[in-house]
C-alpha cells in the first residue's frame, strides 16, 4: 500500500466487481480523469489487471480482495481505501453473479448465493458508503442496474429478482435521504445487454452457450454512463434504446411482453454452439485467480461501441440550447423578410 497523497484533489472512487466486465471498464474510465480508485473483487488476476489498467490510464489504484456478500469484508475494504486515499467521494456497486437456468431446476442455495452477491452486496456497499458519507453530508453512490430491474425474462429468475430488489432498495433509501435533506446523491443506471465475460463464467444449465440478448453494447458504453451519472444530479439513467423499450414496454404492454418472451426469450439468450458442461463457474469461487478476463466478453464482433440514445439523453441541455438558437435565428429571418416586404410596399 502506498501512502495517502494529501496534496492531491483527485476523486476517490470505490468500485465493486472491478476485476472484469463493467466494473473493469468503469475503473479505467474514472482513471482517465485522474481518480484514486479502490478496486474490490474476489479474483486476484483480474484485480491485478484492473490495477494495471488504472495506472496506465493515469489514475491510482488500491486492490482489495473482497467478497461483497460478507458485510465485514465490505466494511474492511472501505476502511482500507480511506486509510490510503482519504474520504470516499464515489461508490459504484457493480458486483454480480448469476445462474442461467429454468426456475424449476434452480437449487435453493443458488438462489441464496445470487441474492447475497447481486442484491445484498449492493446493500452492504451502500451501507458502507453512507456510513462514511453521512457525517460529511456529501458523496455519490451509483447502483449499476439493468433493464431487468423492471422486466423479468426467462432463465434468469435469480438475477432478475436481485435487480428488482436493488431497484426497490434504492428508491426506499433515496426517499430517506430526501427526508433528511441530505446532499448525498443516490443514483441507478439501468443497463442493456453488454459484452462482458459473465457469459463465460456464470453457472449455466443451458444446452447451448449463453449470450447477451441483442442488441449488445460494449462495457465502455456502460462505463461512460456510470461516470456521467456520478457527476450529474440524476436519480436514474437508462442506457440504450433496448433498455428504454423494455422499461416503457413493461409499463404499457406487460402481458404482450410476457407472451413474446415466452416464445423467444429462451432462444435469444443462446448461440448455436453446444455448452461446455465441464467449464468452471464463479458462483462460489472466482475463476479469475489465475486468468485475467478483462472487460470484454466474446462478442466484440457484434457489440456496439456507442449508444445514440445515451448521447441524446446526456446532452439534453446542449440540444435544447441548439434548438433555441435555431428557433431564434428562424424568427429573426422571418421578421427581417417581413420588414423587407413592408419596405417594398411603401
């Protein structure tokens, strides 16, 4: 561990699930802004790779091997980060695990484990962050959510249940912060399907290899949304047109979506390639102790590097200003034309 840099005004950020996928991409995005980042995850190789990414991008990193399902480990990690870098400014909850399986074939301990990591890990992270932010009455917590926090799909009942729970938990805590007139920001970013390594290592009973439901976006799109949310007063941000369609569709035509997902929801989550029944999964133990999986999964050739919907959402003020300027110019042109016509008549 390095000593705290007391002369730096760099932002102090904690990211759970930082060893791979969205967490890994988010660490690099914050590092590009010069942040000091506490990287929390279980896998040793993934954490080391994330540390190198952060330092290459211009940030500082502290790795803390942490199982977020254990609140004592989360608290210990938060203490370690503040001992080295100082007060935490931004806490990003991103750790997850899942099981691809029909609900009828799920084991009770699998539901418990997914809930402990994917839901309770967010609860423990939020509590650790709030314990340190409340005395200062400042700080930001970003929950990495999903369109599946609103719309459940087949074969992912444990994960969808956890994401729904995060949504309810976050809304509840936000109302309490508002009641207390707190300056702490609590936001949730709802993600689309992303090209991350999770499809290589989550437990699966599918007959074929799993895939994100298209359209698929690169994890850097998610990372940009998270960093933007951390620096803007926004309760919730939807990422990707597919997320917008899923959330709004579930509000308007939920029964139609039920029938549609019953017909195509399973096949859309698999590729035409047999699953490897002997591969390891990370439900109980990390699979990246020896191998660094990085941020990307196996779908680079199909994943989108940008979301036009996200750009439009995060540039509303600029767009409104541009529209106002164009409208003003149009009005000015019309008035001038009328003035010229009146001069000719005189």
